[in-house]
């Protein structure tokens, strides 16, 4: 290969690498400046959803977080590798995350309808059913015009949160699977790839054999108690 051609390829690679580094750093810098506002929005969204939960008398758990910059950087790099780029911080929809956990799928479905009726802003609903057993409804939410007219909410215009709504058995399973497989807290994927793959298969078998069955039977037990 001609030396000039090699130099051009290296220059193109370095230019692209530099551009991608600038892209990530630009988004991160903007987010770090705006993060206090996202934290305020998290608190407001959390309180709003909790008020809806309380007035309906659900048995539930609710958790929320504002994404830390390190996690955002990981996401930007991962998505970039998949060919996904964000034009601005506002394009990223999960900077504020809220998880609501119910005892039953029935209560979950009722609450989703309530959100649609009560929030009044932008809503994008997606069912997530993964092979690893993760099962939840994801809702991208922003406050509606009526709420944004209130002085304490008006500065949240354009802010979005991702709400994950699931049942307690699927939540517990997702936490276990996330640590053992996704995060690989034992570093087994590197130490022993074959054992890691075997563990993944066993986890999948447990989900199919026990967790799905337990979730169905729990619903039946609760039905019997109600009727």
C-alpha cells in the first residue's frame, strides 16, 4: 500500500475519532450544566406519580434517579457504536428514570390508564418483553400544558422522564439478572465464557419454569381473595 494512502487513512481515522470525542464531550458538558434542573424535574415527577398512586390506594413501590454523567457517557459511546447519535441533551429521554412496582399486572394496567388520563402531556408507551425475562411497560412522559402553566412547573417545559412500570416478581428477577448477566458483577464473562453462557441458559430456564408460572399463580391467588 502506498505511504500516501496509509497517511490519508490514518488522518481520516484520527479526524473521525476527534469528532466523536468532541460529540461526547459536548453532550456531557451540556448535561452537567443542566443536571440540577433535571434533578428538580425528577423530584416533581416522582411526587406527581406518587400522589396518583396514593389517591388510588395501590400497593406499590416507587424509585427514581437522575442519570449520573458517567452513565450518560457509557450510553453515548454504546449508542454511537450502534450508529445512534443525539443532536442535543433534550433528545435523550431517560435522563430521569422512575420505576413503579406493583404486586399485580392488573394494578399495573390500571395505573397506566390513569397516567394517560391525568398527566396530559407527551406520552410514548412501549411494552418491553425481553428473552432474559425482563417485562415492563416503558412510558416516556412530559408534563402537559395545564400543569406547565403553574409557576412551580413552568421551567420543566421540554423535560422528559422514562417511567418503567412492572410487577414485583418481574422487578425482582430483573434486578438479579441485571447484576449477574448485564453487569456481570463476578466478571465471569471474561474469566470463563463457557460457564457464563451456561449460567445465562440456566437463568432463562428458571424464568420459563418458575417465575412466569409464579407470576400467573399470584394473580390467580389475588383474584380468589378479591372475588
